[in-house]
């Protein structure tokens, strides 16, 4: 794959726009979603009628509707959507483990997802905050809007694609993101959620990002089938990763061990879910999972991304 | 050499096996590794040999190509690319280093000293002819002792032609690094060979040095072994002595021998000495007191005289005693010399027969050129009325009358000869003729091969002088000095450009690629295992 292709959204912008409009119409306005917390305001977009209450602005009375409905005491008030610009914060897990599996790295999928979300946000006029976790760039999140957001996203993608230090233990710095985050925002964390998190830094950040009108959507990436396929291929020597060394021995991975690893992972994810949940967390049960032997990762992304569960709450309009 | 081949073969085999080595495991990195329980070690071997790994290994083939290029580069004469014509004047001076160049002329100067002066002259002429053009010269020595005779005998089989051919060969082949020869000048005391006109030959000049000078030399030795009339071996020594003053000293196994020299009747420059009943063993020949002796390498020689044994015969002939050079032997395998009685015996034999008078003594048949008829006057023979006999079975006639009866007959196997009986009292012609026939036949049956004598020349201090008989030919005419202005007159033939610099450059380039490739590969491997 060329570097150019790696930092371009695989899905054409017009398809993304069409998809966003369709989601805005079809996704139900009740239930979970970023826009449930939006308030009534002064925009041109009609929201609802209500009966007049003392103290209401008399200028909002819909006289014609009131004449049709009833008498003097049955004045109807028109309410409009509040035209607040949404702020979408996209955080990408930048651990070395995200560069695996080599054939279709998770970080590449996360980058493509970021680029598509940025494209949709730019078209909607939203403000975008781009940041990383467990990466050298953690302290320098970007707050952009409009067309420059595309260039910023591509620059960030290039930085994320640089070969990682496989031995370095992951460490997250979150203070910059916290300072930058507005009171109303939606944060998307693109990660496999397999990091340890024992230090509680990420948990604290996610709790902060769920306060008030904020919400957090976990864009879970799952490459376990592909990695399981690698482990089943035959004798192997495990290379060191993120501060953990596995020795020089040539090993075999029996099915029982793989099943146990799968169980361990599921338990770990469930534990993370409990830790992170503060009322504003959206973590769909179905992650974005790619098959054991992915064909062309770009083709697979085009086919699967738009049906990812974590997109629905992001694109609904209440 | 065989060890080098074995070690090279083992090294190649090791390299090939190393390239065939393939890991049976994969270096794997997975993001969920920390969730894996402790995995068991595999029981399979870590490595295996795979031919496909060798075939598909680009780096292996790259290394093989580099090796092949370097081996080709080691054979500079094998590969050439094009040819370049140069303005350079490069002189390849070939100096005859053979022993004859030590010869001195009347002035006392050796031919080496004359050659030294000639080379200085040639260099001056070369520089003058080259003018502004680049000029260089190299000197190549060719000695008879260092000649590899098989290299030149194909073209010049005669020994005396070996050295001139080698000189010419050196002029055409020799090249000095940094001085590609365009012309060859051969400095020698040998007469010039006819210049070659081959288009691709390097122009050559033949510069002969040394005026003709008389030379005394031991030229050859011959052994005349004991035979029919001789009772001992005779050592004959021939010397070349134009002045006629030389003295030949001979020391045999029993001490000094007297050797009186006699003039050769056919060649006044040759003198011969004969030493009779010479004892077998080593001999030292020394020539002294020669006047006008240009070359001293042929004045002292050694030879080994072999033991000469007498022929053994069973002599039963009463009319003639056993010759002094023969030994009596009654064994059945010895030559029988006897009168014919009854049929001829089935053994090697010389038989005389009494026979019957010839009905017609005219010669009806004779075997022309047969050695039995040597020195025989057939006209006299017909007048002698010698007896004849019928041809026995197994014999072929050599001399027969008109009726078919034979005077002389031969059997091939086992060899036997019939001759008329001796008439020792029958007048001069009859006696001589029957004796000629008898001794011709006897010589034919008992003739011994003459041992070949080889002379080994040496200096007074014992240093061998190979081919001294050829080196001492100092009386040859002296050719005039060549016209040295010819140097550079004829354009030098194009010199083939060697391909080895390009081969080495290509090998180095490929080596750099291979190293870079290996570095990338190792870096990738290090990243995987990091």
C-alpha cells in the first residue's frame, strides 16, 4: 500500500455525505446518541409546538396555528432547534500494538476511520479535535474546523504510521486533551482497548469526557481472528512487545491456549467497559472486526466501515 | 593443488548449505500476546534444509554472480573488449640470455656487453623516433635453460630453432604492466629469422651482436662396441678445433687416458680421437690449449660409457675359428653356426652348405637391397661356380640361379640363413666372396645395437651447460644492425582491451547492492526481533 493511499479516506467524500444524510433521516431520535442532549434555540429549523406558558416570549406565538386550534387561552408557541456547532473529538490509540497485525494494522484502520469521520464533520461544519493516546504526540492535540481539518488529519495519520518502538511501554498523557475539550462534545476513541490501563489515566480521561453534555463513543477495533490465524500457522517465536519479552524459545499455540487467550481478552474488555462507563459511554457490543485472512484491507474497509455500530450514534440527529 | 580444490569445494558446499538453511518457525508479533497463557515449546527441529530457499534466494544468486565475475577477472587473457589503437611507442626489448652470449670476440668483449651497448642504442633511437609521443620500454630475458620446450616445439621441432622461436615468441607475447609494447626488438647473437608479415603481429627488429669467432668445442662422442673383428669397445670423440692446437684430455674410470687427435678427412675443422678397449664407467673430457676459443662452455664434458656385452654363439664350424668379439655358448637359445647336415634346425642358425654344382651359374633372382648382399660383386659371383642347394621349407630365396636353386636363403622365424660353405683355399675371389656372404649373414644375425652416448657439458666449477653444442656455434655470419628508424614507422596494431577492470567494477557494484540488500534485510529482521 502506498503512503498516499494510507492517508486518504478509502471511501469517496460523496458517498460519505450520502451516508451521513441517510443516517440523519433513518436513525431514531430516541435512545442513545450524541444529539439527544441538544437544546432548543434560535435557529430556522422547527423543533416542536407547545402551549403558551406565562413568561414565554410572545414573539414566538404561532398565531395562525393558534387560530386553527382553539381560543384565546390556547396560544401555541413555536420552538426551534438550537444551532450549536457540534465538536467531535477523535482520539486514536497510538500504541505499538496498534501496528499489528502487519498485514492489516489496526492503526491503519483507525486512521481510515478518522479520515472518514473528519470528512463527514467538515461537510457538517462541525469542529474537530484530533488527538492520540499512548503516542509521542499525546500532548499536541489539534482543534480545527473546515477544510484545514483534512490536512491536519492527514498529517496526524503520517505521524501515526511511522514505525513504532516495539519495546517501549505505552504511556498516555491526557492533560492537553482535557484542557481543549468544550462543555458539549462527542469523543470517539479508536482503539482495541487491550491496553492495561492499570494506572487509571485513560479511565480518568474518559470519565472527564462524559461529564455534562459530553459523551464518549468507543470505536472498537478487533483483529483477533487474524492474529489467531497467525498463531495457528505453526511453530513460532514471539517477538517482544511493549516492554514484555517472551524469550527465545520456539513455541506452539494449541487450540486450548488460544481459547484461553480469547477468554482472557473478553474478560479484560468487560472490565474496561465497567471501569469506563459513566453514563455518557457508547460502546457497541459488535466491534469492527476483520477476518482471519483479509484480502485487500482497503476493499474490506470500504465494505465494512459504513455498517460499523459505533457510527450510528455519531450520525443520528435528534 | 588437490587440497586447495578440496577446501574450495567444501567451502562452496558449506555456503550452499548455509543458503539452504531455513527456519521452521516464524518470528511472530501479536498485539494480544500478553493475554496468551504460557505456551509449550515445540518438539520440531528449529531449522531444515530447503532447496527452494536456495533457488529463490536472490542474494545467493547475486553472490554467485559476483564470484563468477571475480573468477573471470582472474583470467585477463580470456576476456577482452574491443581494441584500442594507441599513439604510444612501447618497446619490448627481448634479450637473449643464453649461454652463448658469454662468448667473447677478438677484442675481449663478451656478447652480453655488446648487447648492453645495443640496448642503449635502441633506447636512444626509440626516444628519438617517439618524439612527443609517450615512450616506454621493457626488457625481457629469455634463456635456453628456462625454455619450456613443449610450448615451442610445435612450431619449431628442431632443437637449434627452439631458442630463436622463443625469442620471437617473447617479443610478441611479453607485456609489462603500464607499458603496452607496440614494437619488439630482439637482441641476440643468433642469425635473424625471417620477419613475419602477419597483420596482427607486433613489428619486430632483429638486432644481432657478436662478430664471428673461431671456437674449439667437444662436439660429440660415439661408442663402437665389440663385434666380429673387434675384441673391445672403442670410444670415438669428435672435437671442433679450427686452429688445430687444442689438446683433448680424457679421464676414465681407471685414470687419465691417452687420446691422440687425428684430422677428419671430410671436415678440416674437426679432429677425432679413438680410445680402444675403453672401460665402462664415467669419463671426463677436457679441451685445453685451443687458440681462438670464443666460447668456453663446451670445453668440458662428461659421459658415461655403458657396459658392452659380447654376442653369444654356439660355434660348430671347424673351418673357421670363433671371432674374438664373440663368446662361445652351447645353450640352445644361442646362435648356431654350423654346416648343414640334413634339414635346418628349428633354432636361430647360420648354416653353410656343401650343396651341388650349379647347372647354370647365372643369377636368376636376387633380393635387391638385402643386407646379405652388401659389398657383393654379382658379376664376380657368377664366375665362381659356387654350389647351390634346394630351397628348404620355411626359407625364402635371397640369391638364386635360373633353375630356382639357391645360393643364399633366409628364414624369418626362427631366424636362419643359408650360405655356401667357405672356400678358404679356393683362390682370392672365391675366398673373399664366401667370406663376405658368411660374415654378412653372421653380422645380420648377431648385430648388436650401439649404445647411445650422451655428452653433458659443464663449466670448470661443475655448473651444467645445457645445449652447449648449440651455444658454441660462434662462427655464424653477423647480420648488419637493423634500421632503428623503423621503430614507430609502422602503426602499432590495436591492443585488445582487457575486460577485467569492468568485471571487477561490476562485481564491486553488485557487492555494494548485495551489502545494501543484506543491510536492509538485517534491519528488517532486527526490527521484527526488537
